[in-house]
């Protein structure tokens, strides 16, 4: 197959004048190199396309691919992760990972939690706070946890996100609203253990490939898997592989994560974050259906490495899931 690669390269946006925070979710050359090396090792031809604007120019000029390996995060707007998939849908070009609807929904943490809650899955009580809202009307008691409603990579998440008094809630919300120009999610703070679950596949074929517990070292910001902790994970964070056969809580965590992944309609691969309350009851936090796949630094490949799954095997399984749709499912039918 001829496989195109769509992505947002961090170095390009930094060169355009964006700052480190604005480009935190974007990929490095190392990620693109690793994906391309894996695809070529399987005998495929590859073509680097780049971001949504470059994709538009390419398809307008008549270029086509058998499949696009998409990891583009998008730059602007609440539905930015859906931009590349929407373009590819318009031109009937198959691609990896979730469709525009799923990517638009799941980027908005409050909307995602509403779907999860309506599906009967456990998630902490929450409200969405927009500019001008009265935070004193929060219908549950502190402590609270506050973060931007539509950011990833821990952006806007720090030790200040934990708010223990309601009178301190308004300034924290206002600071984040002003900084990220979007509403914030206020949810009940969960004081228990935190896990991230890797999933590969689509629908009934989706399965958990591994779970790690996120353990913060003494030097880390405590109580929160923050932007700072993620940025310096090698020195501040330990990832402990969970064996659900040996640890009943691990089975509960993985069951919740897989049910959430399927309810939300995610495809090919993703990662689900779960955190427990003080009674070891797991709750859905958020989902990343476009999970980072830097071979050394991203959580999904870290999970695979703890399980002894080679990086190329992860890419192969993602590709096989997407190619199955392209060859015999919706893409075949749409033509």
C-alpha cells in the first residue's frame, strides 16, 4: 500500500512563533521517523503529507493514498482533532484512528463525561464552567479538580488544579479560562490511585493490551498527573505494570476503560485514563482516541514496552484495524 502520513510537527509551529505551551501536543520528527520506519518494514510505501493545510493542498492537486496514517492534532478550534479526518472523509480516503464525530466529542471533556454518565459508567460528579458562570453553584462539595475543557497533554493541569475550598474556586477557574480561552471542567477530586489503559482494535474486536499505574515520585507535584510531571516523566514518574489476574482492582479498571472506549466509538487504538476515589472505586477521567505514539515518551508505547510488545507490533495492529475497514467495511461500501 501507499500510506500517507498526516501530523502536526512541533518544530514547524515553533518556527512560526507559537510558544512551548501552544505546541505541547504536537509531534517530534522522532515520532514521524519511527512510524515511517515501521510501515516500510512491513513493505509499504510512505509519503509524508503533514498538517491539515498541506493535506488540503495535496488532495486538491490530485494526490491520493491507499490509506493515511493520521496523528494530526489540529491547531485551532474545539474540533481541531477532527479536521484531517473530515477532509479525508470528503475525499473517501481511509485513515487510521477515530472519525470526526468521535474526535470532536472526546476532545471536549465535559461532553465526553455526559455520554459516559448517561451510559451508566462511573465518573466523578462535574460541571462545566464558562465565563460569567457562578462557581458558588457547584452542586457537590470540595475538594475540586479544575482543568481546561478541551486540552491534552496535561495542559493547564498543575497542583493548583486541586482546590480544597469553594472560595478559592473562582480565581482558579478564571485564570484557566483566560489562559486557554475556553470553559473549564470542575469535577470532584479523586484522591485514589491513577491508571492509564492502552486499547487496540475497533468495536467488538477492541481489547486491552496493558495497564500501568501512574506513581508520582517524591520530587513530583503530588496528587496530580500534571503537565510538569508529564514533561519530566523520566525523573518524576514511575509506571507500574498492572496484572489484572493478580490484582482485582486492575480487572475493574480495565473493564471500565474498555466499556468507555466502545461506548464512545473509538477505533484502532487509544488510551483511557482511570482514577480511583478514596474507597478504591475506579472512575473514568478522560479518553485519548488519538493517543501519542512517540516510541519512548508516549504513554501507549510505554504500556507496550512494559508488556514486551515491540513498537512495530503496535503500529502493525493499528494498521490492520484500519485496513480492515478500508478493504471490506465502510470504505468498500462507500465506493
